[in-house]
C-alpha cells in the first residue's frame, strides 16, 4: 500500500488535517473519516449523483475525486447547507414541494441544484432538467424536484403552515 | 382547494389535506440513517467473491492467499458454512409439485448465474476485504448455459444439474372450470374476430437508489440486524427459520431505506452471509453492495413471454381471452418469485366484462439473476398485454380505441361486479376518470393534429396512446392468499398508545421506505382522536418496537396498515368512553365522543382524551376491573382487495427519420378512492409514471451469450434522468372503496401499471399507418427506426418491387 499523504481541507467551515491513502475517494474521506454521512454513495460509475458536494462552490461528484485532490480546497456538503439552524432556500423548497420520497438522492440533488442556480439564477424548466441530468432519482419522477428548483429561482417565499401551497399547481401542470 | 373543502364537509380536518411530510427534515439536512451510515465499535467489513460464470461446477477454492492478505480476518466458503446456512426461502409454492433447486447463500458446488456468491472475505476495513477478493482462487468447470426463456422451456439445456427440467410449475385458471365464466374453447371457436399476439416483457431491474446494505451485531444476547429492507418482520421470521435461531433472538431494524419498489422485498443471500460472518467472528459485520453488484445480483423483475388470443364480435364486444405465459424465474426462486405471475392472472381481464377467460403460466428457470416482485408485480405485465390487445382489436375493427374500451368496460351502475376471475370489484367509475382525462388531454385537438401530420407526411408523426386499468391493491385478505398457496397471511397490525400527556404514539407493522407513513398515519389519527397532527408520533421499521407486521409491498400500507391504525384508535375511544362515564358519573350509553372530547349527551359535562389519558395512567380512580392505560392493539385483515383504476393518455411524437421518441403530453386521471394526503399521492403517481415510462422507452437488463450482464452499470442500464421524462398532468376522481372504513384504495403502483401500455400504444399509433405492427420494449430509437425500415421493406415487397 502506498504511504499516506497529509491533506488539509475545509469542510463545512471547519479545517481538517488528515493523513490519507492516495486511493481514498473524497466521498469515503467525508463519510468514513469525518463522519459526514449526509453525502451518500449510490453507484460506482459516477452516474447517480448521490455523492454530489461543492468544491470551492462548484458541484462535483465526490466519488470521482480522490481526497488528496481536495487538499487546500473548500468543500461544502449537505450538512453545511443549513446555516444557524435555518434551512437553505433549496432545502426548504424540497420540503415544501414534496421533492423527495426516500430521500436517498436528495442531498446530491440539493447540492447540484444549488450549483445550477448559482450558474443560471433564472433557468427554464428544460434548463433545470438538463442541469440535473447527472443525478438520478428513482422515487419522484423528477417533477417535484424541478418545481422546487424553479420555485427558488422565482423567489417563492414559503410560510410555515405545514400544508403545501404548490399541490394545485403541480396537478394542473402549471409551473409558474 | 377542492379536497380540503370536501374534507371539511365530511367533518375531516386532516384527511384530504396536503400536509408537508414529517419525514423530510433529517433527509434534507444530511442527518439520514441509512444502513451504510452505521458504524459500530470493532465492526468488520465484508466483500463477496462472485462467480464470473453463468453456470459452472466449483471444483476447488483456494483461500490461502486471501487469508494472508493484510487486514483479512477470515474467509468463508460454501463448504465452511454448508451445515448452517440453510436454503433461502420461497414463501409461495404455487403448486404442490413445484420444483426448485436448493439455494444456499454461498454456493457450495454449483453456480447458476453470474454474480452468485462463492466466498465471503471478512476484513478489518472495506478496502482490505475488497483487495482480497481477487486473491481467492476458484476453479470452475463451465457448464452449458440456458438464457432464452423459450429455449429453457424446451429443456434442451438445464439451468441446474440437480433438476430434471427447467419447468418449476404450471398454474392454470379456467373460468369455465371455476364456474366464474364460460369455457374459453367455445369463445375462441365462435369468434367473429380473433386477435393473436405475442408480447415480451423485458427483464427490468428495480434499481432503488440506495444500494443494499446490512449490518449485523452479534455481540449482545440477541442478533441485531440493520438492513435496507422493505420487510423487517418477514426478514426476522425467515432469518429464524433459515438459520435455526429462535425468533426472539433476532431483531431486525429497517432504518432509513432508500427506495424498494419490490426490490427490497427479499431475504437476500447477502443478509444471511452477514449473519454468518458475524456469528463466525463474534464481531459486528457490515456488507454494502456496489452498484454493479446490485444490478447483477439483486433480484430482477418482469421477464415474461405472453402469448394471447382475444376473441370478439364484429361490433367489438370481447367474448374471451386466452393467456399463455412463460415466466422467467432466473436461477432461483426468491421469496415470492413464483407467485408474481399469479398476481397478474387476476388482472388480464382488467376493467372489462369478458365472459370467458383462461390463464396458464409456466415458471421456467434460466441462468440469470432470479426475478421477484418489481413495482406492480404481475399486474403491469397483465395490463400491458390487455391494453395492447384492445388497441390491436380496435385497429382490426377500424374503431376508435376509446370507443372499444367503453363498449367492454363495467359500467358505473353495475358495481359491485364479479369478474370472470371471481374477484368482486367493489366500486369504480371508469366513465368519470376517462371523461376527465379527455378534458385535460384535448383528445379531439390532438387527433386533428395527428391527421394533419399524416396528411402532410410530416417526418415527425404524432400518436395517441390510451390505457385504462384497474389493479388489485391491499395485499391482502389472508384467506385469499391462503387459497393461492401463499405462505403467510396479509393482515397488518397497529398499536395506538395514549401517553400521559395526551400525546399519541402509533406503532405500525407497515415499514416505510419513502411512502410517507409518518405523515399519513398522523393525519389519520389526528382526525380520529381529535388531537393535533403534531402530537402524533409514528414508530415503525424495528421488530422490537413494532412487534407484529407484514411490512410494505403491493400498495397495502394505507388500505391494510392504515385501517389497522384506525381500528386500534377505535378501541382507544371505546376504552376511554368507559372511563369518561365513570369520571363524569354517567351511563356509558350517554357518552359521546367528538373532536377529542367526551361529552355526556344533552349536558355540558365534558372531558378530554388527554384528561382521560392522565387518569388512566395515574389509575387512582378507575372503574372496577379497568386495566390502567389506554393503549390498544388491532390487527386488520380486509374482506377484499381494493381496486383503484384510471385512464392514462399519452401523446407521442416519433421522428420517422431517426426513430427518436418524444413524449409530447402525458395525462393521467387516477381514482384511488379517498385520499389522505394529496401531496404524497401526487408524488407516488409521478414516481410510478417514471418507472412505467422507463419500461416502455429505456430500461432492459441485457445479457450476452455467456450469461454476463451487459447492462451492469448505470452507464448501460438506463434509469431515466430528469430530461428524459415529461411534465405529467395529473387529475383525480374519487370513488370511495366500500370495503374499508376510510374508502381508500392504494396508489403506489398505479402510475407504473398504466403508463407502459399508454406509451407503447402511442408510439405504435404514430407509425402504424407506415406499416409498423409492433415494437419490442424498450422502444429505443434504434428499435423504432429498424421497425420503420422493416415496414418499408415489407411494403415494397408486397407491391412487387425489391425482392
Ligand atoms: S456515488 Fe458518485 S455518482 Fe454515484
Ligand atoms: S427520493 Fe428516492 S431516489 Fe430520489
């Protein structure tokens, strides 16, 4: 086994220095060494997007990178998205639009959506779908995920009634 | 919103409301509890050595090099555990003479599909275990493989050397013999029109997003298993039976489970192996599959060849249906493998009044991964066949396909209706669902556009696909399952506990993996007991907490599990009434319960459920002989299935130059009876549609001639992503079920069942005038293009041109 390499990575606002094997994937480093199990592994071929995190603000599939490649960089995971106990707008929108069922794809979807909106703050429905192409969801059929991302782009503010206001919209087919 | 108004009108505050899910918070913030997140002190990790051959004899296994590899604790082979691993269970022997090979978790001397486990490495880390997989030296003698279903049925090559035939069992239903209809032979002989077709249900892979994972802790008095399973209760029982451990010594926990779709309705070799490894090492062990292993070795679904004959009159009245199936079991029988086609047997007649029906299915072994339940299990296969046939009949008669369906379906006023299979459909309104679907779809407008495109010879043609359907939900009445030789009942259990604070704990035997039980059950109980939604806590998925249950599959959660919850809540009310009468010094008959309050009739004397809860907890002043506390249990076994139905319409654009298929518009109207949470229902419909559309257009498990899975990763197995799917337009009608208190029918499988035929009928409708008669699923661009080319050639031939 090749010897370990020391890396320093800022993850969700905390700086970590660790010795890692060169072959350790970033996702394994996050999950197994840092206990950040919010980032999930759904495939071994870089296809499902469950492991998506941000590297210096841009989405990457953390199963596609080695931990050593993150040395000196800033990583944000789903666990760093809520700030001071307040959900990020996308997290809130996923909840409000029922954009998750089993929730396994959800962290990756939220991270990818955030990156997508950072690049294109006012995407069309087609642009959102294209932007999520690398993230698979087996439960939702994507419609409510698209609606969630669109609602953030449109600046929808959600109250806390506990009852969805969006249900009628998704049923009649209007996304506006 | 309409549903809320209706709900308010019937005095229901919560049922019908689009409540946001209680389950979401931890999932959107990354505090999930999926099995692979679990870490236990001293935990060891497993990696499995799998057969590269589809059929071979194992002649020797040398593990010495693997054992010497750094970080390897032990290696287990089939021979090492032969005496203790049992045979994996098949709980549904469909006939008394059903044949099945023994199915050890680790193969002992023969492997029957590529991916079968031949050894298990136990390592200190996952990487150490995985590194040693290559070091296990297995010697194989290759055996002939049989992969094609029809070839397997001939027995020319045997999938198992231990069997004399590949035929596992043949199961027959004949309406003439059963006395539920006329003899099929008469119908076929007297047919004015006879449609004969063969359809192929390709092999699909459930492809839940969370790979299967199991952690077993053997260090306490009990063996505790966490597993990504849909069926913790069944799994516990089967572990006990398979491994000879008393049930009380096994506890199964299904924490967060990342999707199932039938794919996690199984007792897997991997789960058994993890228990064996934990017992051998005395340490907690974890196994998490890779995606490639999952695609290769978790069970597959569908895989049938359907030969059908449909007889009808010239006016379009169907007189009989004869179904002959070959069903691919793959290499082994899983938990309910053999019963899947039988579930379909009752759905080929769908929503129609067919007077004669015969169904015969032969279950056949091949050298492929075994098949078992996949979303809809048997019913999507049946619905596809009949809805394709109805379209073929319509074409034959030159009739509008909707008009043909209307002529044959059960009219609203004819319910309850006993079908040619002997099932009683309690309620339905196919007219209403279809009318609403047509309205949302703009049927006439799209038909006009279709005619224009045809006339203009547009390279992009438009087709309209129709599918109407019903399904059998709420598995199930136990005595019916018994009559079908299923090894268990179909009841569900629940407990409602009223805590001293007045808060409610609901324990359900139904185990969720994304369906939103916690939210829906809270709504049910909030209405029933008149407590706030927030004050209800729902517990599930742990056999120690939810002591009895039959878990989650077949859209049974609400219509069986939910009813059990309501029944338990009813008992709570009955008990509380006794105490209320005692405390208010009134007669029990004078106590009325409404919205959480017990009132003495005709007075203003009243006490709340919370006050009674505290009184029964303190137990200072209770009627003589009254047991303290208000907790109640109920087990619900429905009198019948429930039968949701609907009409789906798809407008399909087909590029005749490239074969590319595009869904221009998709409309579905589902009638699932009374809806508890429209938000959850909507999500279930969307997800179901995605899976049904995927069968029509994208997915297929493909093997090469040697029996190696070619679609062994998400690169080749095409689970659709967001741009592959349309924006669905959904609507509902509500015809309450009359066989349960709530009037609910079940929704989990509806979208999957109805969408596949709607899409394929639409694709064919777009190109039928060009001579295309059928296209195999999935209707990929290359298949569609080839079908168009072949039709062209055939067309030239008939006009005497190119030979
Ligand atoms: S786990 Fe990284 S893309 Fe699937
Ligand atoms: S919510 Fe289950 S995979 Fe997306």
